[in-house]
């Protein structure tokens, strides 16, 4: 299973049906240097609905700061594939 499929499963609730696993997805993305914008771009409506859960799972201010500094207004998946 590729790393992006694992991250997608965490962000889709496929691993734990009752919860999105933002923390583990973030840790994998940080380790593999994947743009954090993917957390938002994967499913913006789910992200907005679960923002409090996201902040609790990231826990450390440095992690939240890293996420915020990676945010871009462009859809990162499309932009990355076009270049």
C-alpha cells in the first residue's frame, strides 16, 4: 500500500469509521515531506466540520504552525500534477 493511500484512508475515516485520523496522517506527511495542504484538499467540507478534532489531534503548536505555513489557495493535487 502506498503512503498516499494510507494517508487517504486516515483522512477518509476508513481506518476508524468513527473518527478521522488527522494526527497519524499529519505525522506520515511530515515524515515523507508531503505538502500539508493535502489534509485540507482531500475533503474540505470534512476538514471544516472537524477543525476542533484536527487541532486536538495535532496537539503541539509547532505542528499547527507547520500546517498553516503550508496552506495555499490553489488545489495542491492538481497543481503538483500539472508541473
